[in-house]
C-alpha cells in the first residue's frame, strides 16, 4: 500500500521501519525544543505530518516498546486510530506512567504506526443471540474451567 504524506514542518521526519520485517513504522517528534512530561501527565506531541491512508485501511498508533518499557512513555489512549478520511496532523498523546519527569527530544522516535484493513459492520437488532458454551461469562471466565 502507498501512504501519501505531507510534511507540515520542514523538520518533520517521514516514518521509517526499523527492520525489513517490522510491522510498525516509527513516528518522530516534530518539536523545536525538548518537552518535559511530568509524572501522570499526558502531552500531545506533533509529528509534523498529515497522511492520506488508502480507503479500507487505518493507521494504528502503538507504543514503541523500548520507550514504554525503559522510560514509561506510551500513548495515553493505548492505541490511537487514524481513519482513512482524516487529513489533519498526526499527533501522539504521550503519557508518563512513571513517578519521574520524562523528556522528549526533537526528532526522537515517539511511537509506531501500523496499517491494517478495517471493516465496517452492519448492525442488526434482534430479540436474542445464538447460544455458546461460554454464554455470558465475562472477564476472566474462560480461565476458571
């Protein structure tokens, strides 16, 4: 698939894949100076990019494992969704899960974007649902048998 990208700022970086078989492409902070994120704080970090994702696909923004594991910085919404009809700047809402301030540097890799197909469901109201062995068992119910 081809993703068309507009650089909204001259210092913006086009996403890059870390290896030939990487699922996610790294997104970079497009900021002029370091940004401090206090403990428990969420800050919107711009990428300086807008994109045109092919119809039938979406971009999913995930944490970079090293940044999340080593420094406690991960998307506040856990997974960001970029719909194919969105044309605004891609932003990453980074949340500091630690008890210490964390600093994001200009051009630092802050998240990764994975592209995947999406399907819109047709919703049909019915009086009852088909029965299954699990039934209405909720959170953790499959581990109790």
